C-alpha cells in the first residue's frame, strides 16, 4: 500500500505528522527534533471517536514529550476520516436504539467489535510495518494503549502481533473476549472505573482475570466510564518506560493512588 507523510508541525516539544497508508489515515507524534530509533506506542481510540480524540492527544503528547516515545494513532474502520458503509451505519443505528430501549449493551458492543476487529488488526499490522521503516522510529520495542473500543480491538491485535511487548487496556467487559484475552501474554496494565454504568464491574474484573499475562496489574478508580483520572496517563507512561525503555526521567511518580 502507498505510504505518504504530510508536512510536520511542532508545538510544546512534540512534532505531529499526519500520514496515510492506502486508505488508512493516521498521525505520528514524536519528540520535537527527534532523530534515531525509539520505542513506538500504538494508541487505539474509543467507539465513535477518532485518531485525535482528546484522550488520545493528551496521552500521545505526554508519551512523546516526557517519555521520548514515538506514538501513532489511526482512525478505526468506519470512524474518523474513513468511509462508513451502509451496513455499518445500519448496525450502529440499531445498536443505539436497542441500548436506549434497555437491552444489555455487552452483547451489542461485542458484536460491534467483532465487525471491526479483523480489519483493525490488519490495519495496525500494516501501519506498524510502515512506521518501523522510518529513521526516527525504527524497529524497536512496541507498546499498545487502548480502552473501551480500543481495548476490544486491541486484544485481537495483541493476540496476533508478536512485535507488541506491553499494553495498557481496560474499560471493557469479558463478553466474547475470554478466549482472545487468554492468548495475550505480554505485560498489561488494566484500567477499571468502579462505578462504570456501561461496563459492569464484575465483567471488567472477569476480563482482567481472563488475560493470559503473568505480569498484569489492575488500576481501579471511582467514577463512570469516561471519568478515568488524568494521573493514569502518568502511570501508563511509567509502565511503558519500564517495559519498553526510553528516558529515565519519565518514571517520576504522579500524585494519586489507583493501585489495587
């Protein structure tokens, strides 16, 4: 697939560069004036979001500026700048209507993720190969960050892609994912919102339990689905620094106790 890079823009110590790989739009974040190879973090956005959603931007800028990482985000199939076919639009509309009518969202969300996962995994694998060919990224260690839909699409990617060596996941339940989670063996930091009205606590705990990783840590905080505290980005930075390497000053502690 043709790979093209747009001109770079830089601000606050971070360089952003949009790219396209075939029909996949994405953005690469690196420390300003970065040269030479560095670990790469792939960031998967949530459902209905896109590659520059606020949570993705906040994490990407911090991982690049403070950690020295390269960070990449892409639009998931049928999201952001990608075309949305009629089948997907009908499916999404039906899912919203059924959830509004009080149906259990777990099965509906699982079906949505199943619809997208095969294409999303292939997209990420192709993007990873293309980005590792860049001089200021290189073929070094790779991590993945994704919560909610980013977790639902990230688990199949982690199960299929041996180049990824660590992941931050969470905000999702076990429905339809137990077998896939069991094939994930890399270190995982898992986020859970204790009062999540979309993902029942017992199902999120069951997904954490299903992970095949010997090295896995649960971070739980009070609040609803979209209320993960900002300090968890600092914990994610520490986690990736520990498992992927990069700047030693990225491991400084944040305030807030979220470890259970």
